[in-house]
C-alpha cells in the first residue's frame, strides 16, 4: 500500500470479455484513466472473466488492443497487455485465475459467522418473494413491486435458508450443492461519490442476503471486485453509474473483511439517440451503439472518438474535433464532468 509511508494512488478499469466494447465502455475507461493519470496515479487493467461460459475466447485481448488504440496505457494488467505492463501487486489480473483468493475471503467471512448455505432455486426465490409481497402489492405487475437494487440481481432474497440447523444443512447437501450467501446486517450505508454526490443505501432492505458463490461454484461479482480492488491496492474506483447501487454491498464486504475502502466515482452512462418512446436510451448494442471494433475496422481516427467522448463529458467544447487522451490531462478534473 505504501512506500516509506506514502500511499501509492492507483486507479483501474476492468472490462468483461462477454461483449464488444462500445462507446459507453470507452468513455468510462477514458475517464478512469484521466482521473488516475491527471493525479500522477498508477493505472491497473483487470479482466473480469468470472463467468467463463459467458466469456468469448480471445475477446479480452481484443478489448485491450482497442483500449491501447484509443491511446490509453496501464502499469499493471493481464499478461497479454501491451506494452507498459509490469508485475504489480498480487496479479494475475484475470478473475478466472483468482478463485482461491475469493474462497479465502469466504472462509474469513464464514469464521465471522457471516456466511450460510442456500439451497433455493431461482424459481423458489421468486415464488417466496412474490408471496411475501402479495399483501402490499397495489397493482399486479411484478415489475412495479421489484426491489430498488440493480435489476439483474432479481428479487430481494427473503432469507429462506438463513436459519437452517446444522442437521438440515447436512441433509440437504446430500442432494444439492448450496450457494453461499452473506448475512446482511440491517444498517444503512453512506458514502460520498465524487460525481454522484452523497449516497445512502440499505442493502438488507434492498437486496437482502446476497450471493457470494453460486451453487455451480462461480464467485459473485460483488465479492470478487472487493477482493481484487483491495489486493491490487486500488485507491479510486471510477466506473459506470449502473454500479452505484452495488457499492453499498461492496462496502459491507470491505468492512467485514477489514479492508481499506477506496474512493468512489460513478460516471453517468452515455445515452444513445431517443428511442421509440422519445426517451433517451442507455447506450448498448440494442440502442445501436457502435463498437470500438467496428470503428477501428472502418479506419476511424481514434482521436476523433476520444474527442467525441470528451465533448459528451463536457471536458472540451464543440471546437475540438480530435485529440489524444494525454492532451486532455491538463484540464481534467472529475468535478468538471457533466452529471
Ligand atoms: Zn435459500
């Protein structure tokens, strides 16, 4: 963490090789890089390939090439990273190679009494959550009664397996491998986001006891990201605003594991052109966002892409048609970003 008492500042970007990088991903990477480099901090690249079946072979290498093509560089990263890579704290930088570290963290949490086995299927959780909410549901759509957590987390876990006896657990383990869940205390979590401002979440109410490791052995993103950012000595996390709500869960894990919590900056998502309902759409392939791959293959100048991303973040005015990331450094400040 420190050399002669001085903390080494370190930022990071962590692409997931499950889909092509689009302009929204590129903007988040650019802003994370600018925030680190403008303060003389180191920059780490990490491949988030936890869910192997969803990862496309060779895509991670391609993503790194595209980020380098844009003009970004990094001090620590996966083996295949060009050209500034060197050994940093606690690589490797691919989550698929770091399973033992995640299991060690789970053991630490288990020793503290924070982990329990869950034998519920997805369908059982949904049914239990529906039954729990059926009384206070004013309208019949399940969307309307969905919890406030990120949508991909599914319904709030109702705690079905929270108090199984040791004998019950032993019996059930014979017929089904358990998922592991964190016992989430009722405790609001507050933090000051460098872009989004003061935040407060209550994970116990919003998502309930969340998964640390799935029944198929895949570790949860929430756990891996905390273990990795701490091991890699990341001091500032700059990432997309879609992860804002999961920050509270991660802070809970930082505290339970006795790890140093980084500072947070969640950048607004880039919006695509208005959809059929007239509302701006979150940038994704569905919204017709172009991928870096397409733009690169077409022979686009990466400096025009960087300038476009910088204009969309109010870092430069309309008069700037092309620039490199390095040319944006002198004028960069997170506080200047448009929200
Ligand atoms: Zn359960």
